[in-house]
């Protein structure tokens, strides 16, 4: 039964049309990052880039190299859109985007993570076998069908993303609407809606809309009687997020995903203007089926378990941040902190207080003041910086952090030399002070 369902042939119109949207979004993200100054501010101006731990070797290209890097990604997006040299273009973009993702986390966004997963999926999927330059140049490549597991891989991935996002919102500051106040207060000067966003009733609507939209949108889109209504709610939700929260291409990517929920013939009639209907049928048996099922099984087990890993750590993830990333905990908290960094020469005992502005951008400084992995990495950076001048040093920090509208509390043990302790990926870092969140 599972084989018949996953490997039956279906119309590939959904995938082909999504490829075009995806390619356009790749172009928009890549060229837009250059035009808006994101590349300059995030990857060129900083003296030191906070990569993911274990990816310290992955640093931005020198000079204006990252402009070229993003321009190449934009060109690859164009090639994906028209379906030319698709396998190369899509795979090259996937690796290049993964490089950008892992080389910096100061501008971390869960949406970047989803985009990376999608990039590798699209490199595997046969999205170029219709309405593409590849198919035009090589007619033997053209087909109007694909196997059903391709469509359901996208749908199940979205179900995981939205479900975890909904469940994560079920905590005190979201349910009492206090986080909504924190989240929307900076938007008070927005044209037309600024004052509305400050109202208590708006906070309640946005909070509950977020929970129920994330929880119900995938089932509602799958069920034909509610599909059009769910699509209308999707348009409002994602355009609202685009305008109010300015989160780049993600709202439009989310809308593009909806093509997988409508009937293939509907998508074909609207976008491809062809009348051919592909009759669903079971694919011929092949040895690759077990491999596909095995890979999908392993992948989705990881996707289901990874967002749960924070339960294996001590203390509250909202406080420690351990297990927060890669878990679809989106737009859940605001962190604010103050920090003093003290460097002590082991030999002379000379004490130097570090001015963060001498080493970091303002945005990096804000991260260092209240995110433990940033603070630890900065300590390692200072250790190497002073070592290059022949000094062996210890690094101590005194900082206080608050979450949302809470009170400031001591965050990192000021007696611990952060330059000498290892980062624990799978265990609680006990130099993070216990949470005093109510």
C-alpha cells in the first residue's frame, strides 16, 4: 500500500511551476542581499564573523569576494528558473547557500535553514523535465509525470515546520500576549497600521492567529472543501508578515508552496496553458524504491527529533538557547543584555577591559551580550587575538540578560574563564547561570 501510494505517477505540473517560483526567489534573495546592503553589513564589514561552531574554517571571501559570490547565486537562480543545466545549477546553489548559512549566524533566521533544506531537495527533484530549456534542447528528457513521494516530501516537511512552530508558541509570554507587545512595539511608526499594532486586541488576534494558522494550515490546504479559504488566509498571513516583520522572501516562498496543494490540472491550466491530464498509475517496480524509502525515513526521523533536542538539556531553552536553532522556534522571544569583558594576562596578571566596538559591529555586540555561543566564540577570538601578540590570556565576562519583558538576571558565571572551557554541543554548558524566569 505504501509503495503504491508513494511511487504512483502523478502530474508534475506542481513541481514544474514551483521550480519557476523557486528560481525567481533565489534570484531575489541573492541580488536583493547585495542591493539592500545585507552582504556588506553581514559579510564584508565585520572584522570577525560568527560562523556555526565547528565551521570556524568557513569564513567570507576577502575584499569584495562575497559580492561576486552572491551574484553567482543570483545567476544560478536565473538558470533554475528557465531550467537550463538544472542539475548543476540547483546543486551548485544548494552548496553555495549552505556555505552562506553556516559561515554566519549573526543574522540567523529559521527561514534560511528551510531554504537550505529546500535547495537540496530541489537539486534532487526532477523539476526540469517540462517547461524548461533542458527539455527543449533534449526532448527525450520531457515528461509530464513524477512520482508521488516528491509532492509528499514537500508537504510533510511543511507540516513539520508549521506544527513545531505552533506548539512552540504555547508558553506563558505568548499566551498572556506580553511578547506581542515586545514584538510589535517597534512597529508603531509604520504607515497606516502602526497605531493599530499597539492595541491590546491586536496583540490577542496576532497571537491566536499565529498559533492556529501554523497548526491548521497544512491540513486545511489538503482538504478540498477548506482549500480556497485556507489559501485566502495564507495570503493575508504571509503578506502581513512580509509588511510588518520584513522577513525577506519567506512569505512569498510559503505562498509558492501552495501549488503542491491544488489539483495538478488546475495548476497546469493557470500557469502552463496545457490541457493534458496525466492519469495516475503505479510506477514499474525498481530497485531504487527501498533506497528512496530508506533515505526519506532517515531524513524525516532527523527532522522530527531535531526540534525536540532542547528537552534533553537542562533548564529552559528560552533562557539557555541550547537547542533553539534548527527547531522551528520562530519569532518566539526577544533577548536583551549588557556585558563587560575582562581579559587577564596569565603571566603578568594585567587586566584589560575590552571595548566591543573595537572588534565587532553593533549587531554582533548585541548578540555577544546575550547569546551564550556568541559570548563563548568571542572569548575564543580574543584568546587567539592576544596570542598573536604573544600573550596567553584568560577571558571573563560579567553580563545580565532579560527575556521579553522580564527582569535582568546574571547570565554567565563571571568566575569561569570562557577562553579555556570547551563548547558542549550535546550537553548543558554549566557556566550558563540557572534560569530565574518566572
